[in-house]
């Protein structure tokens, strides 16, 4: 009897120690000291190995720390001790299972949770929401078979990340300049930059200039050529209400004083998340202004010929939902847009989605899938010009503090086009003076202009060049002959960029242009559709200059008889003239002539030389 009482008192003492350790852990959790609660909960279990609540609390703590495997393990231990009690925690257990990618197990767990009698309305709603997410994940996996994709985010290290949170990464197209936002004290957010070196990136520091004086800022985006910064800010006395979108120019003294983009972009409501297209002609952003489809919608504004931004347009119900659409990012290919949404089916919280442009239409939103999207809220994504390397902010286990910036490789199925660029100066062929001109890149497959830029006052231009397709490149300025070139990138993958300085010929007698992409069917004078890109430039030239007259000349290689080549070249030149007449050009302003094989410009003994000799050109014959 005495021995029994002694054992009982000893057991009571152990149980009290366990409870004391557990209570101390709860105080740590109340104060947000999640990691400090772990050893205390461990002590509680050491004193009382059957302490179900301690196991469940450890499961919750490890889930908070994103150590999902341990979270599930401790839940299983609690379940083994008291399954009737632990079943009420099947919902958070299912979330941890889903975080590990075990969606079938997660679905089974949440189904068991929803079978509990007398669940509250809030619990039923939460359980059904997670059930929809897990079913989405299972269905998505069935439609997207395993491609052996490995998701392995790499922390960008101490030169970029700090004890504060870093987010909204943005790079120039050559990766030489890296900018992002860093959280400070209170409402302060600072814009930070780093420069690429052969060994990585320089130690990050505050961006030069006055741009960081105002503490209340947010999302930042640098133009692909590194000349503009677009960002969200709440500048006292400069805005129209809540956060507005501002711009700053790169100057020799640093970034210029920010200026508000005006009422076509900004309202008295919230605007943020700017993303500038590579040709600087489209600005995508998010706003909660009235008239949208949900809380926050995506909008786009197009830059007009006078350089001012047009009225922002809602991107419509195929993109926007009853939820929030945020953080748009238009890739350097100008054809792929990434953004976040919590209003579309997904894995839970906010997921990242992708749109692809087909001509002038955007595709339906596509979820980027697990493991990029998870049960947590995903944030902004930036994809480098190589189309493979992606950057995002996350609070993973190796974070230096809060959100850190990471890089990883995208699965091939969700990659945009690898994008290079061509840059140079447009000048007057006679004087060498720089010419402000229009530069266009047209997709040969559908004749859609995918990039269009205006050179600056010195004639400098910078235009992105996505690989994987064939393009016609044209330069126009009133009073000059247009320039054209071809970038056949559908089959080759160049690794270097292009420097192309262009001399435009003034409109004058006998000035000539050789078309680079006028194509005919073999041994035919039937124009291929791609020919319209250049023909319409000639049409524009003759429309803008109603007094000029031209002669179109046709040439062939030496394959075939001279008579047949003369006839073919004549008919091809006539086909060009006929097209212009069909578009309203007076026939009196047009002549055509075939020269057959008589005027070669290259050696006909090689295929390359023959291709150069098969050409169509036009000459100014009257002003």
C-alpha cells in the first residue's frame, strides 16, 4: 500500500512537470517564438510519453516551420495514443500531407475529418475547401505525367538576403542589374540593387538617387534595357489616394526623382505590382478600383505614339476572378505572363498561373503545378531571359530571416521562350546623324508584331528577340526608305546577342532596297503570306509619300534555262506590283522588270550564293 502511494506521487510529479513544460511552450507560441517552443514540448513528452496534446502541438509547430515530414510524424504518434481525440486534427494533418505532395493521403485524411459528427460550420467549410484543393492536385497530376522535374530552389546567399524580408526580384535582360524590395522597420520598404560579376552578384545596397527617401513603397520592376524603374509607392502629396505607380529614369547621377504616371494609370484606390513589357509599350499592374471582377484585378495600359500612357484596361473575366489577382510579370519574350491568384482552382491560398499570347489573344490561365505551387500562399515570380531560371521569394528552412530570394529551374512545360536582344543605332546614311525611328519585330508565322520600340533621340534602340520562331525585323522613318532584315531562329539557338547599326537611306532618285523576306512558292510567282510583312512596309512608304514612283525588279539564280528564269523573275516582280495596286496604289506610279539570272550578286556555285541571287528589290524612279 505504501509503495503504491509513493509510485502514484512520483507519477503525479512527472505529469506536473510535463504540464509545466507544455504551458511554458504555449507561452512561447503566444509570443510568436515558434522555435523556442520545440524543446519545451520535447520535455513535456519526455515527462509524459502519452501526452497527446504535446504531440499535436509539436505537429503544429513543425508545420509552421515547414518541416512537414516531422509534423505528420508527430500527428501519427498522437493518433496512435488517442485516435478518437486526434481525429479532430485530421484537417491540419491533411495540409501537411499535401505540403509533402501526398495528395491522395491528404484527401483520405480530410474525408475522414468531414465524417466527424456535429462539426461546426467553419470546420466543414475549411474541410471542403481543402478537399477541392487536393482533388485539383490529383487531377492536375493525372493530366501532367511526371517529367522527372526536380524543384531545387537555391538561396541567393548573404550578398542578397538579410535578416529582413526580400521580395519582388527583377533583372535586366542581360542579368547585369538586379533590383528588389527589402522590408525595413515599420512601413519602410527600401529598393535594393546588386550588379552581376563573374563570381555572382555584388553585395546588395540601397539604390542610388533619391528614390528611397520616401519610406512607403512596394513592388519594383526594372525595364529590360535597365533605363526605367517602375514601382508602387505612397508618396505624400504626389499620389491620388492609396498606393500609386511611379517611374524613375536611370541617369549618370543615379535614379531620377520619381514621378507619378498619372490618372490613366492611377486612381484614388490601390495600384501596385507594375510589370513593363520589354518594348516598353505595355504596363501590367494590379488594382482594387471599382468596376472589376473581384477584390484586386489585373489591368494593362498601352503607351501611345506621343509617349503617354493610355487609359488602363481591365484584362477581363478570362483572367480576373472574384478573388485577387496580383503580381503580374511579363517575360522578355513579350508573349508569356505570370501572375498570382486566389480565385482560381489550385493547391490552396494563392497560386502562380501563366498566360501565353497567341497572336493578340491570351490563353486560358494555367496553374504552374506542384511543387512550385503549394498549400501556402505563393508570391511574385520573375523568369530570366534564358526562359529557364526563375526567381521568387520564400521563407524556406534556410532563410536568413523572413522571406529570402531564391532561384530555381522551371519545368520545360511552363518555360517561356529563351530571349536574346538586338541593339544598335539608326542613323542617316548620308550624314551619320542619329534618327528617331520605329523598330518592329514581326512573327513570320502569323504576321503579328510582337515587339515595337521607338529609338531615342540618338537613334539608339533595344529590342528583345525570343528564339524558337522566325522574325522579320523592320525600321521605319518618314522621309526614308525602310530597312528590313530576317532573324531565322526557329531551328537554331544562338547564345549571343546582336549588335546591328542601321543606316537609313533618304528618299532620293535611284535609292534601292532589297527585300529580305519576300518569298514565293518554288518555281512559282505565288507570294507566300510572310511576304506581306515587307510588302506592307512598301505600301506604307508609298501611302505616306504619294508622289514617289518605284520600279520592282526580280532576279533568279542560274538553275533552269535563261528564258524560263527571265519569265519567272518578271512574273514575280509583277506579283509585287499587282499586290500594291490591289491595295490602292495608282498603277501609274509602278513599274516592274525581270532580269532573270543576268545580275548575280553572289557565286551561283553554292546554295548560299544562289539564295542571295534569288531576290526581289525596288528602286525609286520618281519623286
